[in-house]
C-alpha cells in the first residue's frame, strides 16, 4: 500500500493496518520497547514510550518510514545521511537503519536528557548507525547540503517560527534531497497549527520544496469541509478508542487552557494530521 500525502482518511488507516508492512514496523517498535524501555523511562514520562499507542502515530510513523525507505532505495550513493528532526527517543531511526544498510541517522532535539538514552541504546544495538546532536531546529549544526533526507514527525506544532525551520531544512539538504513532514492540524482553530497557519506553512514549504505533481495542499485542506467525518481525527478516536489519546489528566489540562485564555476545553484537542513528502528544489 502506498500511503498518500495529505490528511489520512479512516479508510486509509483501515487498509494500512491490514498491510504486512504495518505488522513489520509494529513488531519492530514493540521489540525495541521491550529491549530498551528501561533506559527510555525519562522520555516516556514526557511524551509516552510507545509511538503506536497514540492516535496519529499509527499513520505518521508508517508514512514517514515508507517514504524515507523508498527514497533511500532509489539513491545510488554508497552512503546516505538522514536527519530525524525533533526526534525524541524512539524506535524510528533504528528501523530506518535496519531497512537501509547504507543509511546513518542523526537525531536532533533540544532536550539535554536524551544523549545518555541514545548511548545506552546504541551500546546494546548491533551495528548502530544512529547518533544524537542537541540543537534547536532553527539553527542546525550541519553543513550546507550535507543531508539526503529529513524526517520531521509531529514537531512543528510544538515550535515557533516555522518559516525559519523550513528554510533551515532547505539549507542542510542537497538539491533533490527529501523532506518528510507531518504536523498536527487543529480542527477548531484553538491551538497550533490552525488551518490558516497550516496553509501558510505549506506555502512556505513550496518556496523551497517540490511536491508531487498531482498533489495539491489546497485540495487536501478542503477535506476539512468535504469529508470531515471521514478523516482520521481525535474526535473520532475519542468516540471509538479514547485510550489512544495522549491527554491522561484532562481536567488539569483544561484548567491550564483556561488560564492561558483558550476557554474551557475539557483538556481535549480537536485535530487531525497532515503528511507530506517533498524534494528540495
């Protein structure tokens, strides 16, 4: 199954979850957590340790992995350099390395507690080709054109200055390099990224990156009007499988939202997710 760019439909997710690729990446994630979960406890307290235990990651990680692996296999270079931008500490870079023997993955995040976790994981991983650099995405310690591919999975909604980050991604990628980008899309326009902000983000991305010839960000965003009940969203998950939502203490979050001026939210975020595979101009 070729996972498509844009906003995933519930029917897309149903097909994906029956695909052997989904079984493979899920099994790898579970084994990775079983092996390294103890050293990842600090990360788990911040973001949760199991990527497939969150509503949108069931689509985002397979999307990013499929697109990055396909790109890597299409390249004839003897070695490939990937960046996991805003990486956290997950199975994902290790899955890429298993799938692409020529790849090395640099993980970048601003959290100073992550290096010991990566060191411990690498010490117990055969032929580990994963490294970590502590930095902000607006100012990457990477030379111009040094990278073949960047994967940035649900990060931009947690950052400021999306335009600067996209410009920085373009700087460190060589011409023809790949950007796999996913981000949360607010459905009630109360939190990042709103529909207008998403439109602006995609327009900025188009300044530096080429999209698939038949792909239209505008058409994809119009699904919010045309197919609202058919898209993968937290609203649907809340009704069908609420344990996949990340908000474990909704009343505390609701009070926080109220103090911050968002009104009464009940500690819930109405959102979907947008996924994109593009090439550096």
